[in-house]
C-alpha cells in the first residue's frame, strides 16, 4: 500500500488512489490546512492587559497561541477557528472576541 500524502489529495483524486476509508498515513497534516477562514469570531489580544500567565496557550485546541522564550505572542490566525476558549480562561481580560469580517 502506498502512502497518501495530504498535500496530494484534492477533488480530482480518483477513488482508486485513496486508502481504505480515505485515511491519511502521515502526521502533522493540520499544519497543511489553514482553518482560520472558518472563523465567525476572532480573538484580539491586548498585550497591555496580559500578565503572561500563559493559561490561554494550553487551552487552545488549535495551538494558535505561539509561545516563545516563555512569553506568548499574538495569535496564529491561519489556524484559529475562533472558539473563544482563550478569552474564557484569561483571568486578566486580555483577550476578547470580536465578530470576524472576511474580505
């Protein structure tokens, strides 16, 4: 059985070329899928209110809150789906949700 790579699957892929059940036998495919356009609400981060407690980062189901050298950075909006969990867990109200405006 040959390995099917997520980057090679599209609407023109014949069914004969897919694995049973359409399974993809490779890891890290979420990095290839930009899901930010699915959002209805967008998180905004107020760095002045943020105390860098980092409670938001582990609660994010999409890993959309990058942390570098022990400090959180602004959102990775390419992968954020706008669930609002980060805003709910922030004790300092440094994150709020706003309606997304798609261009």
